[in-house]
């Protein structure tokens, strides 16, 4: 009985402390503007970013000649990003596109490789669109870099569509 009474006392004493730790001490009203705020035509930074459906960024007539018959692309919900995977079930040839959420890349900066594309292991291509870090991987050959020109071509198609 003594142990449960002690637990209740601890809870009663610690609850106000925990509530104080989570409180916001900022007293500025939501309508107050800082002296540095400017009237701008830029969208509100607090507005939610438009969700991108990566599966709509490549057309069937662009995918099928590369990997053959495929499942039409299926979304894969990533954390804060839009991912689409097109796969040929017979050959396992595939295209995987990942569009990062806004703020995952520095605006106006491009990857260090030619055409602003950097290739990593497994022919994974990294590129930037606006302020989004993106990747594209084309797999029709696992023994060489022969998919890189196709990957570069597809990135050229994707960039203006986003």
C-alpha cells in the first residue's frame, strides 16, 4: 500500500512540471508581424507542400520500351517523399523514381555530375528539382553502366513535369 501511495504522490507532483516543460512561452499573437516581415508574392511557408505522385511523372510509352511489359507503376509511400516502382515481372527489369519532399535539397543547387546528375552504386542517379532531392534507378543490366544514358534521358523528361 505504501508503494502505490508514493507513486500517486510522485504523479501529482510531477504533472505540473511536465506540463510546464511542454508549454510555449512565445507570447506573440498570430497576427503580429515582425519588423522584418515583408509583403511578398511568395507562397506562405507554413502552407502544406503539394504532394507529388511520382507515378504520373513517366508515361507508359516511355517506360515500356525500356523494361518491357510492366505493372504500370505502383506507388510506395516513403517518409516525406513520393516513390514509384515500375517492374517487369518476367525479367525483373525496373525503374524506381523517388521525389523528395520540399526542403530536402538546396534550391538552385545541382548534383555534381554531368547534367546535374550524380551516379552512385547500383546506377542510382541523384538529381535535384527546385528544392527536392530526387533519385532514379533504371535496372535492365546489373553487370555494367549501360543503363546510365537511359536514366539521364528519363531525368530530362521528369524535370519539367514537376
